[in-house]
């Protein structure tokens, strides 16, 4: 078996092959709706950006409340 010769668990190789098929657009009906590697990368980037924006929003909200108390 290929996975054994490469020293990999067969489940890892199967996942990689499945993702490769999704990326190429040749999926089975059960794989429909799954994200390509590019889409997954963009989703992760957007989630990170969203976290950063929420932190900034919270910081400015707290800063505004602090300065409002002083006046």
C-alpha cells in the first residue's frame, strides 16, 4: 500500500486525495458543498480578521467609556 511505503496513516492519504479531488472540481455527490483548499484558506483568513476587528472594537468601546467617565 502506498501510505505504508510513505510511512503515513492511510486515513491521511485518503484525506489528501479527497481534498485534491475537491480542489480539481471532480467530486462525488457526497463531497458536494465541501470547501476547496483556496476557499478554506480564505475562510481562515477572514475568521482571523474578524477576531482582530472584534478585539479592536472592544478596545475602542472600553476606551470611549473610560473617557466618558472622566468628563
